[in-house]
C-alpha cells in the first residue's frame, strides 16, 4: 500500500472510532481534506469559524461519549478555536485537534503564517505532538486518540506539517487499547459513608462529570435517601441527565451569595466526579470557597475515576440497596402569559421541553430560573458553559445534534454570547440539524450589569455604554435569515410558547428571538430545591 | 491622590498618548471600565468579539502611527483575539493589550476561567507582564507602551489581575521617553548603491514597512530612476501609500509562479523595510525563495531601522538629488459593464476610489486584479492581510476609520474571510464610521479551490463540499441589516458602480454584496507593472 501520510492518518482515525470531523481548513490542510475523500467512515462537517468547530467537537463528545476530530489551519486557526477548547478542557471531554502547519522545509523561512503552534496549544491540550514524517503520522494519530480518551477525557493536539501529510509511503497504524477509568478504591467509600451517617441532613453529595448520568444519579440518590443527605450538582456540569423520573439534584448557583446559602448548612460534603466548589470569580471581601467554614470534604471519586462504581459501592456500604431513589415527579410551571420576561420565558421553555431533549444552555442572566422551572420537565440532558468562555452554546448544539440526530436540541442563548460564534447557524442549515434556538435578547451584557451593581462600582457613561447592546439593536431575525435559518421575534409569553412548539415540531434549525428586559440588580431568586420523594422506577439503560 | 490601580493605569496610558481602547470586557475588567469613566482622553470602543478589537487596534495603529489599547477578558478573550494579533505582529504595529485576569488570591482555586494567559500571549507579544500590585500597575502600563513603540512597533501584553485593578493607593507613573528608529548605517548604503550601479535594470529595490510611505517612496524612486532599477513592494504590506502622484511600485504577487516571474530577471536586490521574499506556503517541488538562484541580496534598512533615512542616503550616494522620481499618472481602467466578474468589480472599484481613501483589502482571489486596476487611481492608502490569518479586513477598517475620521474607508472583503469577524459591522454602526464594504461573494473558499488545482490534488465529494459556501448561500444583505448596516446586492458592473458611488457619498457604514463567479484555475493575470515616467510633483507632508 502506498498511502500519503494524510491518507494513512485518516484510515487510522477511522479505525480508532473517529466518526466526525469539524473543519475550517486552509491550504496546509488540503491533503487532509483529500484524504477524507477516501474515508467515508468520517463525516466532514464544515464550519465558517474555528470556534464553531471546536465547540461542536465538545458538544459531540458530551453526547456521544467519544471524540470528534477538528481540522484547523495553523496557529491562527487554532487560536480562533481556543476559547471553546478551553470550555472543552473544563468539560473534560475527549477531543482530537488536527492542526495543519507549514511544510517542515518552510518553517525556517518565517513566512507570514508561521507561528509556534505547540505554544498556542499548550493551555488546552493534555497531549501535543508535531508529527515529523509521513511514516510516523498514523502512529501519532493513534496516540492522539489514545491520549484524548484517557478518562475522563482530554484534548490531544496533533500538528501536521503539510509535507508530512503529502508524502507517500505511510500505512495505517496499530491502535492502542482504550483506557478505562480506575476506581478510587474502598477507603474513600468508607470515609464517605461514615460522613453521611454522621452528618445526616447536614451532609451533601456534590455530583459532577459522569456522576450526573442516570445510573450514578440513582446510586447517589439511594445513598442520600438512606442517610438524609442532600444531593447537589456542580455549578457548570458538562452534561447532566435530569427531569421527571430521574433523581432530582440541586445545582449550585453562579452568584456566590446564593451558592453559599445553598451550602451553608453542610457539616460534611462528599464529592463524586466534582471538585470542591469555589466562586467563579474572586471578589473583594468574599471567600473563594463556597463551603462553610469547618465543612469537611471527602473526595469519593475524583474526575477521571469511575464515579458510578464508587457511588454504587457507597450505596452498598450504607445498606441502601433496598432503599428507593427519590425521583423527580413530573411537574410543570404555570403557563406564563403577557409581556415576556426572562422568568416567564423560562416557564414557557419548561412547558415546551420535549421528552429526550438536549439543552445547550448559554442563556446567562436570562436563564437563571431555568434549573427551577425545568426540574420537573420530561427527562432531558442539560449541557452548560463549563469554562466560562462565552460563545459556546450554539457550537455545542451543533455537535450534540450531530451526535444524536434523533433527539431535539434546544439552544438557549443570550444576545451577547450568541454573537461570538453566530456562524454556527450556517452549519446547522447545511447539515439540516434539528436545533431550536431561543435567543434571549435583553440588549445588554446583563451579567456584567449585575456584577457591576454587586461590586458597588459607580456606573459612569463609559461603563454604562460598554455594557449596553442597545445601540444599535441587533436584529437576530435578520441575522438568522442571512444564514438560512427561519426566525421569529416574540415579545409575549404566549407567542414564545406557540413559536417554540412550532419550531420543535418542524425539521431543521429555527431561531426565536425572545425580547426580554435587561437585569438591573443581583437576582433574589431562590435556587432550585429538591422535590418531594416519589417512588423509584426501574433504571433505564444509560443514555 | 488615592487612585485604584485601574484608575492610575488609565491616567498613565492617557498621558502616554493612548487615545483609543477597543474592548470586549468581562467581570474581571469591570474596574478597568470604571476607570475609563474618569479618563475622557481615551475613547472606549466596544466590539462584540475580541478579534474585532485586536484587528481594529491593528488598523488604528497602521493609520495613526501610534498604539491603541485593547481590553480583553482573561485567556479565552485573548484567545479570540490571537488571529488578528498574529496579523498585527506581522504588520509590525504598536499595540497594547490589557488582559484582565482572576484576582491574585483566586488563581490557586483553578476556577473555570483560569488559564495561563502569559502562555496564550507568547506567540504574538514582544513584551508580556502580569502586574503584581496596584502600586506597580501604572509603571507596568508605562513600560507596556514603551515596549509597544520600539520601532517598528510591537505588541505588548499587560495582564491585570482583578485585585491589582481594584486596590487603592496607586499613582500615575512617569513615562519613558519614546524610542526612535536607528539608522542602519553607511556601509549598507554604499553596498546598495554599488549593487544598483552594477546591475542597472537587473536590480530591484524591494520596499516594505515604513519604506512604503511617501517620502521614502520618493527617495527610492529617485534611486531607481538614476540607476534603472525596478521598484518593488513586499507581498503583504501593512500600509502602502500609492496612486496618482506617488511613485509607482510593483507589488509581489501571492502565487509563486507569478512572483518568481516578477523577480526572475534580478541579479541584485536591495531590501528596504522588507525581508527577502519567500513563498507564502511551502509546496512540493517549489523553492521557498522567490529570488532567482544567484541573486544577491543587500539589506539596506531592516525593519525597525529608519528606512527613510537610508533611502535618502542611498539617493544621495547615487547623486540622484536632481533626478526626478517617476510618479504614477492618473490612469483609470475602462468602465466595466454587464454581468459582474471579479475583474470587472476591480475596475469599478478603481474608478470609484475617492482621493484620500483608505483601502482595507481582504478580497483574496476576487481582488487579484486590484493592484493593477487601482495603480493610477487617486492617491490612497492600501492595507493588506499581513499575517495570512483571514478575518482581518473588517476589523482593520474599523480601526482605520477611527484613526482617520475624515477619510473614506473602503473594505474589500471576500465571503469566506468576512465570516470570521462579521461582528465588526455592529461597531461600525455604533461609532457611525464611514466604511463602505464591497463583499465579493463567490460562494466558495476560492483560494483553496485554486490551491487544490495548483497542487494537482484530485477533488472528491468531501473536498469539493469543504470548499463550497453555496449550501446554504449566505445572504450578506440580510446579515448586514441584522447589525444595522444598509446593504445592497449587485450582479452587474453598472449597479456596483452606482451603489459604490452612492455608498461613498453617504455618511456611516454601507455594504455591497458583489456576487461574482468562483475561481476555478490558477490565475493567468499579469502582475502590476510600473507605468511610464511622469514629472515629479513636490512631495506632500508625510500622511
């Protein structure tokens, strides 16, 4: 066989289970594209901006539990993808970046696109390699997939010089056996069990990562029910399974005041797939830890270990085998009516949420009530902004829709955050993805207005203008139409409900611009609380 | 005085001559915004995406010859700005990034937005510092400006932890005296003069950087005229002054075949403000150097030295004092008519170009004829894609329009490249900038189609689809309207001419979507050639 490096790489990636490749290619990647012509197992999905490619690979991995690849154009292409790679790193998903580079012979000429790609990749990548020869490239690809799939998942960045891609003489490489997550062991189980027994209702189990999947949730709920402990969820989960029929879990609020209140009565906290909770930002005179002073932490299953095994062992250790998990009952909020507010929109969304929906949530301040309003909605998956780099919601929706073509995807966006990666809509049309976007348009960087008020900073004309998106107003209906997405603007709860039902019932992408007032003050809303117990239903297979 | 670190920094930047700050802020930068409330000397210009902020700072610096600042939000915000910072680094402009970071006390908690900002800044920055205390911050700011303004100009990145910004007790810092460009000395002048005398018409003077400003052009032209040497311009100049009444300079073509032909008859080449020319990418069986074998290079004035002084010394050394520079005569192409093609559009643009226009050129394949068609247009400045990271043209137009509010700005864009930083239009409306955008819509990544054909790579269904922007077609008129920019679509040369004249005559931004066919094959067009000599006019003051 006489393959180019690129062809042998593509064959190797396909054999290693890569099924999707999100691209924004350039001249250096032409031979990689050409190799994909001969690799029908890998679907190449074009994006108009690299941040869409990397965010889509993140969303795909969250839902498919396997890596997608990206194809990016040298250092600046990787640069454009970094913000969503930051989010993907925080989501701890597997992801393989293929970054084209100048031919090895061209580097010394310092041509205009020359840059140090390894340095650009450093912040986000657990594994980085610049391939040196066509015959080594397939093996490098196999190692990249192996590195990306070490639990819980990581970003591997493989840099492919153009001549390494175009030279011939390569063969597909042997694959590495996939790594499995180790268990954290028995001692943490015993310590956690003792803590839960000791503290009763003054204990909490804080779940994150894979511990937010169904079987782990059921085990955690049994442990909580038998001891009286509270079930909590990290602030920004990569993927939380939730809704009616699953154990209800109280998600930590973003605002330190609210999160501290949620955790304020805990003497002991057991962490499973989660790290100890801290404030998102540092603030003057506010402690970073959200746990009350003296609260004892127990790490049951750090990220990367088998949280399901540890939680099931914990339930066994607590003799909770016969105890039923507390399952969320079906419970929808009242139908909202009248002029649209963020809170009313959150109720309308809860009432329209279809069974099996995947929600990509980047609604920021407008979505503060969503955890509460959707708690009793039909069972769904909730994907959040794991790394705080806004511009992630629309790309993640792209990737989730490609991973799960039979499930409806709801992207809940804010106007500010939508504008970072709005190019995602074009890919939604091109791939005919069933994504419904509700875009909360409050004509401001609402969260910064709240933060400014919280910090007691006096607003002058400059800072006021810097947080306003009102001049000019962005017409998202026109923007969406420009990229081929049918769109409507709504200003009442009734029209939002109607348009949302219509969009969800039709094929392909839709956008609803939901015009809502901007927030002015710190939110006073109570965080989501666990519902009343209900009988357990038999666990469904993990989704 | 009891100022916060941020306030003292803002005062220092203002005193150091910073007049504009392009922002995309977040929570960590709230105190910086608040400080701008008290610093009326600095105009804060909000962008919806960091790549717009950094590209605008580049465009501003090219036209104002002084740095603008950016305000960016932690590592991911800097990440989004990296591609255009890469271009700015290649443009060798002065630029000061202010990147907010977590409070110093918050770093150890590894909160979601934590990343290593210094590493993210490394590729693009000549100077990087993380400020450690409020009392040090103003001094750090003064050093950042000083580092950015070392000739020819560089990027300085100052990282400002939130607590360093909010703590009080700081005072404005003393300023560093600005650096001036050294001269390269007399020996290179003598060597260059000897080379030009020796080789006559087989010599070339390749100009770049500051050597493309009026006075340097006139000196170079005198040296060329007296010796018979050819005047050439680097492939992607940051800013070239050109048009009727200025010396005509032949710009190197992008395609290696054409550039090699342009340089093929040279025995000696004198470089002034430019580096030795190489191909943009490395290709199989194509040498990287564009100079013919045996061609002798003479570096008269490397970037960062005073190219004007060296070129004037060269003219003196050649006794060219009394020799007239060869000036471009006014010379417009024939009026195009009928169905629009890229070539016809280039002629229409040349015919409409107003005196004093600033052209931000990212038209890629559609603009290949522009150097030739506009050579005899009224005097103007031409700004190009210095680093090859597409998505630079619209942001650079923003910055140029803010630097030169009394001059018309023409942004020549391609559909592919426009989609990376289309958010720039919102800032154009907000700031009411006189920018006219001609957007060549050929529904493809045209340059990649040509590169694919050049490389002899067989196109299959995947690579063909990956280079097509036709499904769905992007409606740029609708996109522009979504951001508040009035727009028209044109399909004939006559309507382009009419709409371009109308847009240029009205205040504020406009967009014209020029639908043109996609390129299929390597271009055969001849590069721009120097025109016939014309009498010199007295040099105007440097612009």
